[in-house]
């Protein structure tokens, strides 16, 4: 993340017609390049309207929107270029599905970018694998469930490989497991260099994910910065129509009981355990196994066996780990969602774990594991194993 904004709104005003109130009223904010940014606020605060102005779908009545430091232009060619870089995932997936068959729909964006056919096919396959919908490639879109259609919409965005991804309530209507997977996808895209902006009412979800937040109220941005600074101001939270995250409240309550400073603030339940639990005995070790694309369950088992980790609790994190053929169906995986957090918690109990991980997610996992030490709460032993690569076993004679 850098201090340079990739997207900026300067004193933007917008209304939906003459005689109607302003949906955006002098809105100014910056989205930093490479950041994980959340936009929060009550219904009607202007979050979706802001996103549509950021993508050039709407044009401000006054003020300006800048992308890469340049004011948006609204000619056809300029908007086509903008939307190749800036993709918006709408809350309702049916607003984003344009073709009758899943694979065709995911290909819609890349085809409009005039990419070669082979590149389109590659992007479609990768995007469907990433959201777990590869087996539905030839299925009719409208026969899918709501959650499956949302996965297809996300795949369509991923296939475009945007520089800035805007997600409007991406977990709305999803079951808890898929919601967790969506947040993991958003984090991995960010680790791979995509700036991600997300709107959500779920402050628990946002608190554990976002590096910075913008709070909207009546079409204005009333706060920009670190989440802890905002949630520490109870009056501001109330006026914004929000509730503090549960982890924030638990940390504050426990610290008040013990007469301790609530800072530094844990953002996840595992970090809260690290901060508040009394440790007995030695902590367990978290062993991270990076898994390259194309690996299968046998490759992973061989790597774990070589490290003496075949029988410890295991979790998966990231695209290549989830896509390793047979891993989720033919191996004992204890943590399919929230695996990094679960591994931290088990380590506090003294249990060794193995985290099967996409290489792009290793730095993120290490940062989470080292958070406890940076805050002075103790060390969680960990190691990064040699990367697991696919072994061609052949058929033999």
C-alpha cells in the first residue's frame, strides 16, 4: 500500500433528478493504491452511488472524480479503458449476468477487452477455479442458486484482471462459508497487487479485513483512516447508524476489567486470544506449506509427510491450495475457512498445525502470525516449508 491515490473524489455532488435530494453532497475521499479499503455507513448513506460515480456509470453534478491523478472523461473510448481497469461487483448478481451459459458469461468482459481467444479461455478457467465453479462452466446461469450466481459474477470480474476492484456488499445473501471464501479471494487479489474497495454493513467482517475505512453519512465522508480511531468514538459510530465490531467490544471490556490499555487493538478472535489468554506450556508451531498451481493431493501429502506433518491438524488458504486436485475431498482438512486464524488459536493451545497455502498468501499469513510478537503479546513459532510443486508420476509399464 502506498500514499499515492489510485482513485480520488473531490467535492462530488450527485442527485437522481431535479427536485430530489443529493445522494452525494460534497463528497471528498482518496483510495490509496494497493490498499484494502472499506466504505461503511447506514442504508442511504451514498455508498453505491459513490461506486457508480467512480466507475463512470454516473457523472457528478459537480466536483470531479480522478483515476491515477487524471479527471475522468466520459467519452465512449475513455469509459471503455476505465472499466478495463476499474471493475464494480454489484450487490445483486443478476445485474451483472449477460449471457445464458456460465462460461460464456465469465468470458463477456475479457472478450470486450478484445483479448485473444486463448487468453480469454485461460482467464475464464482460472476465474471459475478461483470461485469453485469450474464444474458448472457449461450450465445455464438462471438454473443456479443465488449464491452460485454471485460466484459467477465474481468470476466475471476476476477474469478481467482489474487494477481496482470495487465490491458492493459482496457477502450479502451468501452462506457463511462462501462469505469467508469471498473475503479470502479479496485478500489474495490485494496481495497480488489489486486495490480493493468494499462496502459492507458487517462491521465484524470489515474490521478483520480492512487496512483503512471511509465512513459515509448523508452523502458525505465523515471519517477516513484507521478503523480503531473511528470505533473508539461511540457517538460517531451511533450517528453513522453502525455498531462496533464484537472483537472491538470484547477487547475493550476485557481491558477495562483488568485495568489495561485496549491498544494495540486485536482485529480477529485469534489475535484477541493472543492478547488476553494466559499461556501455559509451550506454544505449538504453525508450518506453512506453499503450494504451486497444478499440484494435487498426492503432491501435498508427500510434502507434508517429508516434513513429518501428515497427521497434524491442517487448513487451506488461497487459490492454488483450494484448487489442488483432490485435496478437499481426499485428504483430512480441518480448517477450510479462516485457516490462518484457526492455526494461530491452536498454536496458543500448544498444538502444531500445517497451513497449506497459495504462495501469494504467504506474506499475509506471516504478517498475521507475527502480529502478536509486534504487539508484545508473545511469539507464535512458525516456519515456511519448501514450496510444493507438481510431480509428474507418469504411468509406467
